[in-house]
């Protein structure tokens, strides 16, 4: 993957952003698989250390496939599904949102307003790339099918 680094000013602070080139993004989107990440919208940062449970729906029950934590980029260390394991079906991602914010020192109500974010979604094309990001704060979350 070819990366391009750009420097810019964010408010009064200099920052660096790394941009993947268009061919690199096309290559990733062309690779079958499933990826996810979480962004901490309260602090405007990738959410590092978030526990995520990944499950598949089998006979009307979600069966846990894996539990992992996000890295410094807010992403799982490896794809949840790759070209060999990608199958059409119904899946679930369970993000432990309150646990993440509590570890960051955020004072949460008891019970927390957003404890866990559950995203249930379907994969129809096993030859495609699916990306399911979560943008979360202690009070809200949203998702979409990314690229």
C-alpha cells in the first residue's frame, strides 16, 4: 500500500494525516473480507482497546466466532473475515462502549446510557469487501457500510 503524508493545522496545533492513495484503496475494497473500527467521537480519536465480540447467526442464535480488541488506530488487528472465511449470512458485532469510556476515566451514570452497541448486519456478496465502522460517545453511536 502506498501512503501519502500531509501536514496541516488543526486549530492552532500542527497535525499529520496519512492518506492512502486511490489505487491502494481500490485494492483493499477489491479484497473479499470484513473489517471494522471504532472512532471515539467524544474525544475525536480512534478508540484503542475496545473489546468487540464477533458472532454469526446460526439456527436463530448468535454463535461467538471471536473476541478481540482494537489497536491504536481503532481497528481490529486483523480482518474479522478474509477471502477464505467470507460467507454470506447474518452477523453481529458487539462493541463494549461503556467499558471503553470508563477505562478512559469518563464518569458514566449507573447504568450507562450506552453500555454496548450491537450491530446486526447481513453479508450477501462473499466476493465483496464489507467495512462496518462504529462512531461512538457515551451518549450515542452510529454505523454505516464503509469502504
